[in-house]
C-alpha cells in the first residue's frame, strides 16, 4: 500500500486519507468458574491486511467477563468490533465445579473450560468459534474432584484436567507484530484450570491467560488487560474465578497517508509511528472513527 499525494495550488502537496489498513481485533476474555472452576476462554482473535476503509466506521473494544463467585459460573467476555468486516466474539466463560448442574464450559471466541466435581454431569469444555479460537478443555469426570479444564486459546485448545491435583494450562494464544511492526506480541491465551486440594498451580496460556493458585480456596488470577486472555479457575471450595482480560483493536497503515480525521470521545486510544507506519491502538470503549 503506497502513499498517494494530492497536489495543491502552489505546488504544495499533502497526503490523502488512508484507503486501507491492516488490523488486529481481539475480544474480551471469558471469566473463569468458581469452586473448582474451568478457566475462561480467550477472546476471539482476528487479523487481516489491506482492508478497504472510507467514510466512518465503528470501533468497539470488548471488556473481559467477570469471574464466578460462590458456586457460580463466569460470564462471557464482550465482543470487539472493527467496521462492518470484523466482529471478534467474546471468550467463553469457565464453568463452576460445585456439585450439581453447570459444569460444562461455555462457547465463545475460544471456549471456556469445564468444571470438575463428583456429580455425574457433563464436564466438557465449551466450543470455540472457527477462525477465531479453540475449544476449552474438559474437567476431570465424575467421582474425580481433582482438576478442571483450561480455557481455549487462539492458537491451541485448553488442556484437560487429570486425576490428580495438578492444575492444567489454558490454550496458547497467537502472536502479532502489528503494535510496532517489529516485536511479536502474543494475544488471546486461555485461562488455567483449578485444583481440588493443595498441589501444583495452573498456568495461563501465553497471550495473557490467567494463572491459578497452588492453595485450597484460592481465587484464580485474572487475564491480562488488552490481551483478551481468559481468567483462571478458582480452587475448591471457596475460590472465585478470575476475570477475563479486556480486548484490543489495532489499526496500522503507511505514514505517507494522513491521520484519521476524527475519533469518537468514547474510545481510549494511542497513536504512534513505527517502521514507516501510523498505528492506532484502541484499548477501551466504543465510538465512531472517521477517515
């Protein structure tokens, strides 16, 4: 994509508005389940290049989902939106692990992990969205009460809980260098699963997934802000699930083009230049962007 110059009277020239952009759109990560809960799924991850833009379009940065408390499930993350092309789906919530119903992880950009308990229920992980993420891992099945599933990530499924007190990892995210055109940064990692008794803490998937704890009753860690990482499951029996990390929208185009004309006040953003590109990083809110 090369710069086009508009010639003005007197020979002065200025760049015209950008006609296409490269983009990264990551939704908010899912909140994890409480009480031996599954990890939250990562927010949906989408990238693209040379997408045509003109006039005005909407940008929305999805918030992370809340972690479950008591014997509750987490909540799904919120969608992130760029124009009419791309809606990234919020990460699926992790399921609680309390005895009774509700141990199936929730569907989302990536699916939430299944909880683990001694009840004869479905402990499967939630489904991910094709092209945006992967399924969550299953919790250890009935009569187990051992380890719950990790949330799915953009690059890998969440791990399945085992017959032990070893926390399992969330699925790995995917890397992009769009933020500066140079450095690869991972986004959209799934949250780690929970454990029943003191043991080995779970780890979040690379890309902002929350880490678990090695102690009973301990809460799961949150997903990292602006990565779309899922929260980690809360340990048995009073551990709250970790919240999901918020998403992000990044637009990049050659600096030979002019800046965007206006950005709605509801959006939080930064503008930088790097590697010959102008880069807009939207980190919260929703609003209208005009080219």
